[in-house]
C-alpha cells in the first residue's frame, strides 16, 4: 500500500513540474521535500520560514537536512509577529501565520512558475487547522493528502527511504504552547524555547512546555516522566531561570494539539 501511495505521490509531483516546499524540518515536510527532490531535482525548492515562533534548533536542523540530502534550500524571514490578529492569539491564529507564510513564499513560487506545496496529511484534516485553509485559499496544494498518506505511513515510507526524520519527534511552532486568548510575544516564545531546549539537553526527546503566565506545564511522553523526575532539580532550575515561578508536570503526558480542545 505504501509503495502504491509513493508512486502516486511521485506521479503527482511530476505533473506539477516545479514546486516550492514549505519545509519546517518535521517528519511530514521533510518527507515531502526529500521525495520532491528525488523526482524533480532542482525544480524542487525547499523554503524554511524563520521567525521567533520557530525554535532555533529546528531552523538549524532544516539547514543540516538540506545539506545532507542536497536539497535546494532557502531560509526566508516571515513577520507574523507584526500581525495584530496573530499576536492576539484567537483560535484562528494559525490562519494568520500561514497567510504570512504564503505572502512570503508565493512570490518565490511565482518567479519559478512553481506550485507551493505543504506537508499536510490525512490525519491533519481531522484537527482544528485554520492554517490549511489560509494556504489553500492562497493556492497551495497538499500532495500527501492527494496521495492518501497518513502520519504513520509517512514515517514508515521515510524509514524505507532511509530518511533520518522517520522517527523525529512531532514538532509544532512555539506559539502552539500558548493558550488561546493569551498574547503571543517574543518574550513568551523565548521562555518556552529555553525550557524545552533544557529538557532536550537532558535527553528527553518529546517535550511541550505549555505557558500559563507564571506557570509552565510540561508534557512529555508517558515513558519519559520518570526521566523528568530524575532530573527534577535541573528542570525546575531551567524553568525558573527562564522566568517561570511555578513548574508542573502533566501526568497525562504529551498530547499533540491539546490546547485546541
């Protein structure tokens, strides 16, 4: 089944002829970028949106992946933080972020007579994802959806192709750590990033630091809760150094997109 879907994806990309991939370095966009490069060569242009909402470690990994895989790659600066509708952080925040992305990336695609493509997959369609609507309205396409890929199938196909991103922990923009209604600021994004980086350095791969004013709520995979407790003093010190007064560990563990509910 995966082989057939991969053949369909490759055929769809050939039909497009030239693409600009919104490349965040996560498993989905990395898979799309790698397959696009394999099929289209230099006609596949991976573009990474760099802003305060992208963790520095993720931006660096995009650079490393592009070098490892020989991707044609360009980092571009996006200015979603200058959009009041984005900063106010209502449930449509992602719409304004993707609208900014398309405003920056679409001219690149137009100059290359290319189509903007995103690593959206079938599982993404069931969540609250206003960013997908913004991208689609601006002309972007979702080849992984058209080919019928789920998240699990993307990871399995990536493993088969030898992509090191096949088991990369799920990532999302730092703003997703901030509950709706709380203003998105560079200072808050920086606090969240500092604590997550500290936990990553302790060897904890999957981390979300949810921001609630003076409190941070840490989510990790259930199997890594013991590791957090083992490093409890270091975790508390990192959170307080970043500016939090209270440090909590969510015993339900990591849940992607749980602030959407």
